[in-house]
């Protein structure tokens, strides 16, 4: 049973729909205008609800922004989970290459989710609301590559972050520069991921 189906009264259903409407409109506004370019009053006007009604759901702009960040991490994590969890068996280097490609493909296919999770500037440098689960899965797979002597022995976090940086670099470029004369996208993604992984091989 969905959360929507569990809501018992028209008022609860209305509040749930309005909250979703606020989040969707805010996501579009933050991606388009940046954090500083969004105001709660303008957002209320866009949605067609009262300014006060926004504050029933979110105490301020920070709370709204971080709700979207958390939602984006959840969506990104769900998009990657099955492949990363399959890394418990099979060749870990092959799985790592597949995971890297899946990371880029998911980000390019879901640009607003990716931008919220990894690219938009957080207000006042505030910390993320939860640990980066996707990174922890990547780190575990890199550790397995080292334990099985497929990778050179080195600092596992340095190796994991180097791979993440490679994946993030090509993902952000493809999102931000979609009209650039890129070579075949699959070929480009494969070359970036393979080069990053090959640099760690034993």
C-alpha cells in the first residue's frame, strides 16, 4: 500500500499533494536560479498557495533545500543500489567498471537529482544531512579489489575518491555542457572510467 493510499482524510491527502507540489516546484527553481535566487514568497506565488502555507510544511528555505538534498540522495542511492550490491560476487574490477558507467548514466538521465546531490552549493557550508551511502558502497568495492590483490595496495579512501572524482567530472560536464561536440557518449564514458580503474590495477 502506498503512502498516499494510507492517508485517511481529504485534508491529509491535500497536505501530501501540496507538499509534493512544493518540492517539485522548489527543485526546478533551485536548479534554475541557484540557492540565493529562490525566495519562499516567489515560490508560493508560483505554486498558487499562500506564503504562510509554505511554512506549514517547511520552516524556512534551508529546510526546504535540505529536504530536496536528502530526497536526491535517496533517489540516487536507489538508482545505484542493485548494481553495487551485486558486487558481493563476480570479478570486482569488472563490477567496478560497470558501477562507474551506471553512476554516470544515472546522473545524465536524472540531471536535477544529480545536481542536488552533488553540484548545488549548500547554504552557509552546512553539512550534508546524512552519510554518503553510495560512497560507502564504492569504498567497500575498492577495498575488496585490494583485498583480492586486483588493485595495488594504497590508501583506500584516496583510491575511492579518485574514482568518484573521475565519474563526477564526466557526469557534471555532460550535464552542464550538453551541446558541446562530444564524441560518442558511451565511448567517452567508458574511456574515462576505464582509465581511472586501470590506474589502480596491480
